[in-house]
C-alpha cells in the first residue's frame, strides 16, 4: 500500500523523521515529493498520484475551492518565516536593517535561493533583492534551484563567501548551513502551512491519519524545533 504526498519543502523535515514508524504501524510506504509549492500544485492538477497535499494555506484552500482537495480535511501545521543563512563555520553578517542587508548581499560571492517563480520563499527573496535595488547589480551571483532544500544543500557545498535563504524549516534541517536570522520586519514573510486530503486519493483514510499525526500534540515539539510557529 502506497501513500503519495505532494508537499512544499518546508514540511520535509517533519515527515521524514516520522516515516519509518508510520510505515511500520500501517504497513504502507510513504512516497513523498517535496519541492516548491507552486510546482506541487501543478503536479496535482496534472494528475500526479496524490493522497495528501502539504502546501501554503492559500494554495490548499484554493484547491479545496476548485474541488481537488476535500474541504473537510483541512489541518494547519503552523507558520513558517523566511530566513537567511550562511555556510556553517563562516561569519554571520548583520541583517537587522535595509543597509545591513544590502551590504551583506553585496559581500556575498554567491546568493542561493529557491525558484523565484514557483517557490514561496524564492518569490519573496527576489522581491526583497529588487526592493533593495540589487536585482540587476547582483544577478550574476544568483544561484536558484527548484526548492529551498536543494538551494541550501548546494550552498553548503559551495566555496567562497556565500549567502542565501529560504523557509527557516529548510535551513534548520540542512547540514552545513546556519540560520543567521529572519529578514528585517519590513521584509518579513510569514507563511501559514496547511494540509488536506486529495479528492482523488486512493488512501484517503490513511492520508487523514497522517495529517492528524503531523498536526498533533505529539509532533508539536518537532514542529517547533524545525521552525514552525504554532498557534497557542
């Protein structure tokens, strides 16, 4: 029995530690695809096998409105903010103000971030660079990848002084990179992540059990450690 998940990269670090236990308890295999939320939505709409979607609240609710996700299955994981990162062992630049950010980006030899068209964090990251007047000036230093996890893994392997960013959850579970902080308040992005069972799910009951587990009190500490901010 297979349970197919289409998820934004922000939730990969939550699903993976629970996978073996869930598979053993339910005699199933979790087959998860984790990437930019926009790309995951497109895969669902294109007919990819899917039992459970984990995307931004806005996308999940949109898929409910269009009939692709069951309206009664909505659950909330929490809020994830977009953060900035450097390679482990390298200096942490100041990022508290607009001027700090401009200086930090200009000092970086490579700037790593997810897809600026399909990934929530990537779209926002490019908007910030544009607002700082750096989009054209530093374009040749941009290193973009399909999702934040890949961007962070590649940054960890890069040489020289590099910097990047994505959802804090993707930074926190990637070895070799350090979260240095969030964007200054004027550039802050807080994204509510939610999940729901696909209307055409072949394992709807099992998908709902996994959804309930991911949002349960039992996984609360794990979600918080990864960077999900939870409602009180």
